[in-house]
C-alpha cells in the first residue's frame, strides 16, 4: 500500500512549527515521558502525514475488512453502531494521529472515546 512512492530524506528533515507535545496535565506528561515520546518523534510522524492522507481510504477499508472477519466484533458493531459511522471516526482518528500534535484536546478526545468504548463494549 505504501510502496508506491519512496520517502525522501528531506521529508524527515523538515521542521514543522505546529508539531509537539502541548500537554498541561502532569500525569499525561509523565505517561508520554514513560513511553519516551518526544517532539522529534512527532516531527517524523508529521512528515508521514501526506502519505497516510493519500492512502487513508484503503487503511480504513482494510481495518474494517479484518474486523468484519471476526464474528463477535462484527456483531458488536451491528448492535451498537454502523461501519459507516465508525469508518469516519477512524479516518479522523488516524488523521489526528499523524498531525504531530499532542495537546490536551487530543488526549481528551481519546479519553472520551475510551470511556464510551468501555461502556458499550466491556473488555472481557
């Protein structure tokens, strides 16, 4: 899927100004520190954004094709949502992941999704 275009070294040398960790919550900052995620990692992630954008539809399609092969996961989706809605949510999520920016809003959205997911689909 991503092999159609080679990455250029200059893609990873560019310095994006809107990229970085802008988290104010000390606990969240600690978690990012524990996984050793740093601004230069986000610069590299951001450099991949154009390639991800170019292939976002097949990324999402392949994800849901795999999910639909697992009967109990397919049933969970059928009972609680639609793949159309979830595809849009995943598209947005992946796009935001490759923005290279982690701030309080980014974390709040993921926490909200996590709370809803745990309510609707308890992990067993």
